[in-house]
C-alpha cells in the first residue's frame, strides 16, 4: 500500500532529521538502502497495538492462564472465547475494553491477553505511528509492514 501524502511528508522529515539516512544519495539505490534501514525493528523497542491479534495469539495467551477461565461466569467465558475466535484489531479501544471487561477480576488471564494485544514495531512503523510507544502506553500504527523503496524515493522527492 502506497503511503499517503501526509505519511510521505512525515517520512521525508524523518529522513532529513537522520544524518545517516540523509547521507544516502537521492537515487533509487539510495532509497533502497534507506528502506532496508527502516524495515528493521525499532531501537529502542517501540510498542504498538496489534492490528491483527489472531485466534492463535489469543489461544496462546489464554493457555498461560487457563485455570482462571473457570473463575469467569459462564456468560463472560463464552463471550470471551467467542470474541477471540476471530482476528481482533487491538488498535480499537473498544476491543481492548471488551477483553478487559470479559476477563473481569482474573488478573493473570487479563495480563496474558494484554501482552498478546501488543507487538514491537519496525522503525518505519514507529516513524508513522501516533502515541508514546512504551509497553505501558503502546502507540497506534497508521502504517504497517515494510516500506517499499519506491515510497522512500517518492518521499525524498516530494
């Protein structure tokens, strides 16, 4: 997916502000090198909300605290299992609130699912995200995945 004009402007500003990235020539080869540098894990670590918390991620989290499922009411347990049967966009506050509500006072279960709601971002995702990016306060992504070198080239020439 091509970057929007505002994302291209943000990317251009980030490249200009980074002397290492800005030193690459403004060519397609230079854009390729910059894209490679941006398509790696952000350092220091930058935490974002999962846009695709899969049923597999949810199940793995629930397994860590499976004994606490017994402490939920039947309705909450069934609703939780129904909810996590699909892929969830944890960038939506309502999704996170539903998980919080359904896990009730079962803090081990709640904590395991909160861990599954988050992931570490790539450097490009960090540049284009909004929010603090800490584990306690994850950011929200506006772009996900690797940035193509042609978007880097377009950003530098916009």
